[in-house]
C-alpha cells in the first residue's frame, strides 16, 4: 500500500509535466503555424503588389498628400472630411519622394501585421486551434488579399481594430493606467483611420457594460479621454456626413430598412469568405453555431460588436451619395472567422483531419472568390493596357502645363505625376458637385481643361482595350489623343473661368456617354449641377458615386 502511495506521489508530477510540455508545444506550434501563414500571405502580397492597376482613390490620396502638411490637414478637415490618418501617411509617402508602390507597401505591411493579431484574438476568445483556423481563413479572404495591395486605409483599419480590441481585453483583465492608456491610443488610431471605428468603440462599450462592470470606473475614465482627444476626428466625420447626406432616423436612399441592412451584411460576409450563396449560407450557419460554442465572454463580445453595427445601420439615414461597402466592416471579419473556426474545430474534435479538410475546402472557395471578384489581383493588368497606360502617362507628363485643370482623380494623372513632380495641382472631383465648384473657384485663372475617358473600365457598357477616336464639339476647341483604351481630351486654349471649364466639361463628358463609359453619367451630372449652382440656382443636389472622390 505504501508503494502504491509512493507511486502515485511520484507519477503525479510527471503527468503534470507532460501536460505542461504538451501545452508549451501546442503554443509554440500555433505561433510557428501562424508565422507560416503570415509568410505565405506576405509572399503573395509583395509579389502581386502592383498587379491590380492603379485606382483613382489611390490617386486621390497621393494628390492630396503632395500638398503641404497644413494644406493636407485643411483639405481633410474643411473640404473632404473623414478620418485623416491615411492622408497623413500619403503625405509622408509623397514628400519622401515615393509614389504608388510605397503607398501600397504600407497597405501590405498592415495586412501582414494583422494576421498575428487575428491569432492572438483567437487564442483569447476560443483557444489555439480555433485561432489558427481563423488566421488561415482571414489570410485567404478577398478582404485581406485585395486590401493588402489597395492603397487605401482598410488594412490599417483592420490592424487598428484588432489592436484596440486586444488592448481592451488586456486592460479589463489586468487593469492599470498603462494598459488603459494603450487602449486609448489604439482607440484613437482606429477613429483616425476610418469613421466606422466608432462602431467598434460602441460595441466595446456595450461589452464592458455587460461583462466587466468591476472595471466600469476605469473604462469610463478611459472612454472620456477618447471622447475629448478624439474631438478633431468627430468634427471631420461631421464634414463627411454632411457631404454624403448621412444622419439618423432611418429610411435613407441607401440601407433604407432592416432588409437592406441584412443584404449588406450578407454581401459583407460573402466578401470576408466566399460570396457564392451556397457557401455564404454554410459559412453563416457555421458562424452561428460557433458563436454558441464560444465561452460566454467571447460570445458577448462578438454579439455586442455585431449588434451595435446592425442597430447603427438600421437607425442611420444614408443619402444617395453614401456607399457602404463590405470593406467598411473589415473590423468584423476576424470575429466571423473565429466563430466559423470554432465550429470547424468542434467538427474535428475526434478526427482532426475533418477540421483540416473543411478548412482547406473553405480556403479554396475563398481564393476562388477573390479571383472571381478581382481577376487582375491574380492575372495582372493586360499587357496591352499596361503599355497604353505607360504611353499616356509619359505623354501627359511631357505636355502638361502647371496650370492645367484635371477632371477627376484619373490614374493616368498619378503615373504622369510620378514622372513629373511639377504636374498640375488643380484636380476637380468628379462625384461631388459642391466640392468641384469650390475647387475651380479657388483655382484663380484656369489653364487648359483635361479629361480622360477609359474604355476598359469594368463598369462600362462594353469594356474593351481600344477606344474610338472622338473630338467633342465644338471641334476647334479640343484636341484628343488615343492610347489603347484611353482617350485623353484637352482644350486648345486655357479655359480661364469656372463657367467655361464646366461648359467644356459637359461637352467632353457627352462624348463619354456616347462611348458607353460607365461613369460618364455621374461625371456629367456633377458638371451640370456645379454649373447650375454657379449660375445661382441654389445649392446643388449631391452626385451619386460609390467612391469618395
């Protein structure tokens, strides 16, 4: 009997040691696997960094950024609104002498840096295995792959939202001024990156009220610091809300009811995984089951963030100019992946190969959806279009004058500016009549007007790699130059006044309509409404566009 007791006493530490070793190996294995996933994502993003052709929103960021720092701040806070951090990063890129490649490299960096944070959040909410599955799912999604090469703020928004959530959980668990100060900094990073950051903070506030009342006093103090320090961001958000007719009350032209909100969430879930409806259905069923499987605190966090977002969209009034896209909800994508991962791990509890197989199948669907959603991300821009674009950019860089007036943030202008840093600085936004008029009125004596018509855009009636040669009427006032799918139209003489520029804009954009250019209607409407306001017929109606140009 004594020997039996001694045996039990001796073997107990050995068993505990084995458990500890197994836990350490599992933890090390997780981070080695996450490192592998991160390296694979980094290899893809860096190799495909310039595969997708330049976009006008990237042109917008760099053209705003080439102004002085006070000029950038004034432009964002007074004219354009919204979160300023992306424009400040674009300012740094432009003033360090870089261009589109560097701006996209920043997007790739934050996308890559987000993956270990996805894993860290997954470990906190659901354990190591779920964390690994969630990291794989996020890394393979269109949302991450596309926005990792798109020179906008969305990968930074993902990174900031993950850092903010992890900082909150750490502060709630351990407390301390340092941890709460870190959360305040992360929260300010989020709201400086995107206006929808307020949805993340609202969801976190609900979570604290439901699950961490013992830390309520500390959370209130930290939240008050965010409210005060974030005043500049709230003011710029109000400017953006006014531009796009955003308010409260529901029933707006966009997302005008619960069913419209549900469709938007459906599309967003599809872009975070795979958007074919049978796959999206399976993903949402798995996510719902996964939420049930999560621990109570984790389940509350997921439901709080999702619930605040849904309520916000139901009560919001979004005008016709607002354009909520799946990328705006990128901060919810890791939570969706964690919920789905919980179900996949439970399905393979006895046979781990089941989890591996299901995850692999979903990754294949995700990659196929990313390819379907944005083919150039994988196939690159067609060679003929690349060559034509390079020729058009070189011609614009060589023949433009500093006082020329550019219509729209066309990507050709970006390439020309990279070749010639004294490229024209007056760019008239194409989707906001009020801002367009304000821009040309500030321009003083205006030079020649310049317009670009692109026959290869996917939203055209019939995208093609060759455009018909056209000259707007009156023909004596214009010169046109063809470059593959691009038709560059320019006035012969300076337009001098806003009235003349808007008149010639209408003549040039009518040609775009005749050629079936997809954005011609929006562009022409902007010119017509700006001219109408200039003649004193009252405030213009807002143009409708899916971009913030």
